[in-house]
């Protein structure tokens, strides 16, 4: 196993905040890139590409690992994630490794569940056993156990989250773990009653313009636990949206949302550092910023 050189210290939970090993409070801000295998296939997988992400001014990158891409490459961990963690460490950046499932991990229900010949829960535990063991000595790595649980009740999801968390801890990894919620990581009501006892766990929310009750949902738990919005964004009128729930604007959604997060010291990761996956930060392969991308670079990262 190769040693990984990193720049930051491990994050820990303190009340509803995140702190580093020097007791300094850390608010994560960053961008999300497509699956690194997609980036590789397009000929863009390089340090320069990821330096572009880091240059936006944040301190974290969220790496989305799609299960179908992971199972089709036995060298995925070493070919992609290891490199990204190294590059991020050289730039003093944290890395959220996001296991990018969308749906029910037990029944397989969900139109976006991958068509793979493996039991989804078994694969999830296999992935985290390998990943956590490999990166247990990399303090800038954060584990987000399951992107968007859906078609599942809170009680069932809580049991699954415990099971996955235990797999990570049994590997010897003690870094921060991020746990999502049912209803595509928007039903946060179960968190206040959660019996998950791991001392180094934060929770995620995913918020887009169609989620008009975002302030109510977030305010109910933000003083109780560390919360990180690991996906958010919108598509302005300059880009045609294939997914209508993403339609929004700086005035109606962007500024109110990012200002609320900044005022309450809630971390976030914005979608997507890409010109195709929605909402895209770029309008073309020449990295021309969309209105959404301009808002992030000129406003959100400066709040």
C-alpha cells in the first residue's frame, strides 16, 4: 500500500461543529466533480483538472463514485481515488468520498439504481471495507456512506447507516463519516431521534430549488448535529434544464440559500464541475461559466 501525503489534519465533531486536531472550527466549502472514470474517458483526468476545482476558493472536493463504474474496474481505487486524495493533500484540501447510490440499498428500488449483477448492500459494505482500510491513514479523507437513500423509511435507513458505519470503523478508520437521509437526503426529521452513537458523524442534506421547505428542515436540526449540504445548485435561464426541479435563479434561490448557510456556519458542496451533468458550472468544454458557475465563483465562495 502506498503512503498518502496530506496537508490538513483529521476533522472531528464537537457539538454541532467540525473542528480539526488543533481545535480550529472548519466550515467545508467546495465543488463536486463527476465520477473520475468519466473524467478519465474524456481525457481530462489530471492534476491540472483538479487544480481547477481547488482554485474556486474552497477547501473540499466531493468525489462521486458510481457503483457501476467502480465494479467495472478492479483498479478503480488506485487508478482514480488515490490520485485525487494525493492531489488534494498537496493543495491542503479535504476529500469527501461519496458512494453515489440513489435508491433503496436493500430492495434495489429506484429508477437510478445501477444495473449490476451484485447485491447492492453487499457491494456497499465491500466498497467501504476496501476504501476505509486503504485511506485510514489519510486525515484529509471523509467518508459519505450513501449518496441519496430513497424508497426507504427512516427506521430501516438508520439500521443500514449503523451497519455501514460499523464496517468503516472495523477497518481501523476514524475519520469523519457523513450520513444521508431518506427522500434523497432531504427528510432530516429522523436525525434528532437517531440512536447512531458514533462520536465522529455528521449528516448531509441535498437541496435544490424545488425543495421550498429547506429552511424549516435545516433549522430543526442545525443546532443539534453537524450538518453539511453535500449537493445543491440551480439552473438559471441561460441553460436549458432537462430536469425541471433544478430551475431557479440567484435571486429566488442562490443568494437566500448560501446566505443562510454562511450565517449559520453550515458547510456545503455545489454541483457540478462539468458542462453536462446538471446543474453544470460550465456551458461548454472550454470552461465557460454558466450564470450558476459565475454565482459560485463571484459570490458563494466569498460568503
